[in-house]
C-alpha cells in the first residue's frame, strides 16, 4: 500500500525571480506533509489494532525524491510478530518462567494456547503456538495489520492535498518574510 504526495511545479514557474526560495518552501512543505500523514496513519493503526504506537511505526516507511518535491509513504502489509506488542522483553520473560496455561499476554491482548520460547543466538523471546496436537511443529504467532492499514490510508488520504496547500502557504510565508 502506498500514498504519494506531489508538490506543484507550476508555482515555481509563476514566481520566476524567487525560484530557489519557492523550491525550498515546496521541499519543506512536502516533507512536513509526508511526516504528518505518516504519523496520522501510525496513530490510527495503533488505536484500531490496540497495539503500541512504536510497534505500528515499524511498518511505515517514507521515501523522498532527490528534488524534494515528491514523497511516498509505504505501509507494510506483512504480519507483525506478537513479540513486538509486549512492552519489553521482561514482560515475556515472566511468562517464560511461569508457563501460564491460559496462554501469553502481549500488550493488551491474550493469545490462548500460546507459549514463550527463546529464538536465535541472542535468545530473543517470541510467542509460539503448536500447529497440530503433537509437540512439534510450532509457528510464531503474528498479528495481521493489513485491514487496519487500508482503513487508516483511506481516512488520511483526503486530507493530504489540503494539508499540503496549508503547509506550502506557511513555508512560502516563512521563506519570503523571515529567512534571508
């Protein structure tokens, strides 16, 4: 999923003598609008999914063109491992030692039938569940964020163009009147 924020080149040609200042204002306005949109998407996803904002932030990337008048926000659709929903590793560590029969609690959610197990060389803790009735195989528990991302993008996208115009107006005012 992606959103593209594109600045206006027509404004630069209309203001011939101030081309550098207008280009700088446009670059700042696009950057600020992109940051605002990314934060809004991040907060909406976190609120709807009931996860920490820092966990939702891992799935949102921003790219800016070299000229600075265009940017793209990528919202990742991959599932988020449940271990990132816990406040810290110690929250999962207590459940590793005690082995609760009711499942694992990570963040605000409880995952019934799951358990905590260390993975990798650094012994990071992860939440797993059994695939069948046997002891093995196990799979890591993940939370799907795609529906939340789609809904957040549809909520944020209509306000981007008006936000860009507002930010461009502010930046042009700053560049023309304040900055030398």
